[in-house]
């Protein structure tokens, strides 16, 4: 499988998890979601939380899978399926560790779920490799990817201080994006990965 497309299988796994959450309910979700209380005793949650989404919010699943479907192939085409999967899971893991560590330092308990940390990691890689790619921020504001990245970073930073939507793991987003930016820099500077696109 790792020599072929890994994006569709990732989306299918997310859909299966969502269906199981809907069918089985909170017991399934609670046993696999990220939790600071189970950080050391149940480390598999660092992985499984990436495939869970809020069962009461279809939009949570939709927007994450939409981003994976739209942006994932661009990175996979450059680095290959195996490396893409490593980046996706790796940045998601880093996002989870950063989120847990942040809340631990604040003396807070933390639970989280969703693919957003990994998605932000992929976007971080793209910002470095394809910075001038045009996109529609919030579906209607055209701008280069690097500017959109700055705005996302600012919004998530503000979210840490209580501004913006509640219930969003802003620190996980930032952890995923920063790790993706660093991986992008490594690919560009060390591995000499380049992307030629018309703008």
C-alpha cells in the first residue's frame, strides 16, 4: 500500500471511525481519544485520536477530510506515499505531545480528538515547498499559501488566549504546523526537494 496512494485509505479509516463513534457512542470515543490522564499508560491514544472526530459535528470531519483530499495529493506527489504517511502521522503525534505538554505545564487536564494537528503539519510542509500556491481562504478570500499560513498561525495563537472559537485545540494546531514547517525546511535545504508549479 505504501507504494500507492495513502490519502484515500486515510480518509476511509476516518470515515469508519466516525461511523463507529456514531454507532457505539461515547464509550468508543472515550477509549481512543487523546487524554492527559492516560498519556503515559495508554500511549496508543497518541495515534488513535487522529482518526476520531466530534460525533455531534459532521463539519469537524468534513473540513479535515476536505483539506486532506485537496492538499494531501500535492505533498504526496512530491515526497511519495510512504514519506507522506510518515509526515502525516509524525506531525499528528508531535501535535498531540505538544498539546499534552502545554496543558500539563498549566496544570490542566486535556482531552482531544481530530486530524487537525496532522492536517496542519501537511500545510506546514506545503508552506515551505509551495509558498506561492494560490488558495481561497475560508472558500472565498484568494491569497498565497504563505500568507494564509501566517493568518492561521495568528488565529491559533489568539485562540490560546481565549479569542476565537471555543473547544478548538489551538496548541495542537500550532504544534502540527511548526513541525510541518521544520520538515519542509529539512526537505528543501537538506534533501533538496523542489517543486515547480505555474502560478
